[in-house]
């Protein structure tokens, strides 16, 4: 396959870096290659050493190129920012001749994207939810449409969600990737990327929050009225669970991580029989110690409860909690802890479930990807979403090219300018 046909994504996380390769087959995105490695130079989602991250990307990139005998030169990459700024805008323009044309749509979007931001900030992503025709705040709500080109109207309004991060954060990501001769084609907030493989249009319409529990950062994205409404991040995640275990039982981070992954769950009341678990303490690494299985999981449960309370506080600060009619979808490596979804339900009294990838839009290539590779698991949510964003971007460009070549409008652009 020519390198120009390859879709690629780099998920730069706090504990691991993942590179995924994809291709469009039969209208679906197909994952055709991947590699992962330890993340070095990243702390709580932020790059603190550009050169170390660049070196890690080089090694993982080399691995994926050699394993699948292919090249890639442009990628979608994630941005995880606890200070991410999101702006919801409703720009509108007058339609002089009473018929919406392509340029009217472009002008409406440009009006939104020209919103003033600080010199220390960068606009990294914009999403169009829908358009409204002939809205009058005093008399008429207007007609909501997804594709306005060709429609008769005197006024066009767009509902747009814009994400803004710090210029320095964006530059660090850009530099670490481009030092390897790879161009960043698309920045996507981690919270938005993690949502895309898991949500239906019904969930987005009714109100749902996707919670991506990584190792250093928990990313949140709230959808309502059909589109993304709010994105944020909390610098408490899976590593904090591990630290709480280490502190409780006087053990190392590595040993606490082992205990969490092998024995951890968050429903200690559901444990039918207690047992002793062998582990090492910091003070004496040669002697075996034992802890209660129930005691371990009480610590894990309390740690998750603390995380969930921070999530609730964040949502309440934006007055969003009541709008989540369909509750929560949990993804990320931290969502793999047994009982995580049930505990969230107990804490919130709202629906909570582990995310399941929509296989109608994304699948694994059965030839190049082993059936044992759990790439559709929750820990790959962000990487899959990034790849999907590149897939949608390519589809948009193809539709635009068809329109430029043939002059056709309207139907071809059913989701005009809508990206992840």
C-alpha cells in the first residue's frame, strides 16, 4: 500500500505511547498495524522532556514500520490538558439571495474560528454540531439541519464547539512528533478522541459523559443535543490508585501496580471469600508479607470514590450533571478494574457502563492483527479515536474534491465541515 493511503495516529500518554495504522475498507476504518512502548518524558499527560518523547516515538515508529513494511508521514495526535478551554459559539450570517451556498457555510465557520484567544493559546479543534435556518430569538426557533447547502433561508446560524490549549503545550507535541519527520495533520483533545469509537448518535443527543481513566490523567467529555459540549481533564487517574495502594501497605509503586492489576476490584462487599495476598514491602524486599484481599480492595474502592467525587465536582461546576440522561461511559486502562462501572452507578445513581467499540465503524484487519491483540479494549480508546478522526478528515476531503471536480453540492456534503 502506498504511504499516502495510510492513516496514522499517535497517542502520547503518561504511561505508554501507541501508534496505530489504518485504512478505509468497505466504508469502515480498519486497523492494519500498531506498536506501543513505554512513555518517557511525559508526566500527567504533559510533555516535560521533548527529546525523550521524540526518542520514544522514533523507537515505536521504527517498530511499526518494520513490522508492517510500510511508511507514514502524517498523523493525528492527542492533546491532554487539564486547563483545556472549550468555547461554544453560535455565529450567524445574513443570506442575501435567500439560498444557502457553500461560501455562506464557510463564512459562518470562519466567523467562529476567528474568535479572539490569548497570544499564549492555540485553537486546536472545532466541531460543527448543526445549523439553524431562519432563527429569530423573539419569534421563531428556526429549522435545525445537518446540511444547509442548497436550502432556502435568509439567515444561517451554526452551533460550533471550539477547543483551545496552550501554545507551548501544542508546540511541545508538534516538536516531539516532527523531529521524526512526521507531520501533525490533526490535533484532537484526548477527551474528544476517546469518545468517538464508543458513542451512538442517540447517546450524544440525550446526554452522556465519557470518562477516560488513563494512568496520569482522567479525560472527560460531555455530549448533549447531538454534539460535544464540554471537554476537560483531571490530573488524578490510575497512577493515583497505585500510589494509594503503595502508601496503605508500605510497598513500592511497581509492586502496588502489580497488586492492582492482578487482584484489584472496587466491590469489596461482593467478595464471597477473603484470602491472603503475598507481596513485598519497601523496608524488606527479601521477606514475603501478606495482606487481606478485602483490605486491598477497600483501598482501591476508596481511591476510585475519590476520583469519582472529583469528576462530579467538575461537572457540577459547569452545571452539567443533570443533563446526563444516559449517564457515563467508562474507557481507558483504569476502566478495566472489575466493578468500576457498578461503583460509579452507586456513587451517581446514573447509568454507567464500560465502553464497547462500534464495530460498524471500526474493526481489526484479521490478517495483520492477531486475534490476541486487544486493540478494541478500553485502554486504546484515545488511539482508536485519533485514527477515526483522520478517517473522517479524509472522507471530508474526498467529498470536497468530488464537489470541486463535478460541481455537485448538497447531498455530497451531508456532514460538511464536521470532524471529531
